[in-house]
C-alpha cells in the first residue's frame, strides 16, 4: 500500500515578517522557524529598541529587512552597520514597522508587539492581503470591528496566536458557527491563585512576575495575576469568532493543559490540549493548514496527568468582572478598559501604586468617560489617548 503524502508537502516556504522579535513570543517564534527551515523563512524583523539582539537574530537567520520602533535606537544601530548582515536595511518608527508589514515578498506577518503599537502595521498587512498571525490582544480589543472589516474587505486571513484563541480556532474548524453554544477559555489563575485575599495588599511587582506555568513578558504576567488577560481574551474572542458576550466565558484550570472548551448546541464539547508552551499555537498559525513535528514534545499520558477546573471568583478577580461589563456595554468601553489597565500595570511595576489599585484605576476610568460607538479608527485612537490621560490622573491621585 502506497504511503499517503499530503498535497501540501511540497509547498514553497512561507516567508514570515515578525514584529516583536525580541520578546517572549518572538523568541518562541524563532524557535519554530529554526525547527522548520524547509517550511518557513524569516524575511523581516522588528523590535522596540533592542537593536543588538535584533542584529544577532538578523545574522542567524540572514534577514535583510529590520525595523526599530525607537528612532534613537535605530540611529544608534545604523552607526554599527557591521553588526548586521551585509546589505541589511534598517527602518525606523511606526512607519518603518508598517513598511515591514507590507513587504512584497512576505506571506504572513506575525504581530507580537506589546500594547497598541501593532495596530497600524496589522491593518497595513491586511490591506496588502497578507495572512495576519495575531499575538497582541490589545489590537482587537481596541479596534476589533475595524480589523475584522479590513480582513474581510481585503480577503486576508487572520490566524490567532494566543494559546486560547488558537485552541478555539482548531476546535471550530469544520463546524458551522450556528452550532456553537459557547466557548470557555481557561485561566491558570496566575501568581496568586492560591494566595489568601488578605495578603493581596502586600503583593509586590516581584511577586506578580512569578507565573506558575508560563514564561512571558512583565505586562502580560501581571495581567495573568489580575485575570485582566482573560478579560482581554474574552473581548478578543468575541471579534475573532463572531460571538456575543454571553457566549464567551472563562474557567480556572491551574495546569494550563486544556486551552479551551467549545460547547455546541447539542451539548457536546470539544477541547484542545497541549503542554503550556507558546511554540504549539505559534507553529499552528505559521504552518496552517500544514501539520509538522513540534518543537517540544506533546503530552505524555504514561505519566499521571490531573486536570482541574473551577469557577472564577470575580470578587477575587474584579478585572474579569470589569472586562465582562465592558463587553456587554460595547462601543469604546473595551478600549477604555485596555488603556486604563496598561497604565495601571505600568504604574504598579514601577512601584507607584499597589496591586489592588489596578482594578480601582480601571473602574474609575471607565466611570469617567462616556461610552459611544466609534464611527472610524481615528475616533478610537482619540479615545485611547483620552483614556490614558484620565487613567494617569487617577494614578496620580493614588501616588
């Protein structure tokens, strides 16, 4: 009997632009690309300011197109041309990142920059008809309806990289949306899932950065501790999968092995399982629809594996409650939530406010700004700037 050879086994290599190459998502993406040189080629990279690390990546992968969001860092890098591959081209600022997102030779653009910096490059990639692999939660939270409209208008494909959304994507494949009753995203509970709440007033930034399961950047690690990340993911899921707020829920799952559950109208549920490593969803998004051996080994069921689930106590995690309320409110409420949370987390990590003040800042900012339905992207960006100013004011009062 002849061996089955998939029709896509001889496809040309996918050419990848990676925005956010020096962060944790970027590092895992590089591991995936290095493991599959016959299937993936890195053609463009960008970072905020770490040009030395970016130069090392460019040399390792032979990348000619390089961007730095920080223009001063880019000027410093240009003064050291020997650090980069011969003929490498450096571009600066947000226009530079946007240019990389539209590289003619690129097939897929992975946006993994922190915050809302990736919004304009993401829209540029979609306008150029590129596949967009999205790892930045804030982009869909801020401008979900505009991102989804742009993808549809340009016939571009949006592939989720977040482990939970990638899991939902896999579970929904081949199932009509009308048959979906709800999706359940899992949350580890972060660094303080087992702490008594009376100790929360003593939490330090160092405490918050000790995630029990995942190795991530500082901002998302704190968001995991407050469950703001799960709130952002619920908002994101609503846009990605065309769901209403009531269809998007979360449950605590300390092991971070089950990344989602999808319940269908007949009561059946599908779950996606993999070890807690971002290489799994990143590889799925970059190679889709291909499958290939993973960078890391999968689950070993010859060993005892326990899977625990429990409801989320929103009294313990008020950020999830606030996120659900912004989903129900719609309009720009999710964008206000996102902006206020970014500033509050930044202030907490800098030691300017206590941990328990993070949800207080977010709630006060939401109450201070009148919600509305944005007509265009400039209205959303103006609102984002206003929300940051208002949140900064509330933070200043707490100092």
